[in-house]
């Protein structure tokens, strides 16, 4: 999860901040791609109208 600009791995018992720039850049790209995909799906659904 990303909180306050930092990535971390979180479970019910543990939270670890991620410091590896190569890994966090990959997570940033994945999150941006996922957000773009969600917007594309929402746009397609809005064009189709009510189900």
C-alpha cells in the first residue's frame, strides 16, 4: 500500500516500509497503469449505458 508518498507491505501483524527505489518505481508504474485501466473500463461502461 502507498501512504504519504511511501510504499509499504502491510499485514494485520506487521508493516514494512519499502526503500528499494527500483522496486518502488515499478510499483508506481503498476499503480498508474491500473488507474488508467480502471478509467478506461469506466469510460466503456458509461458509453454502453445502463445494464
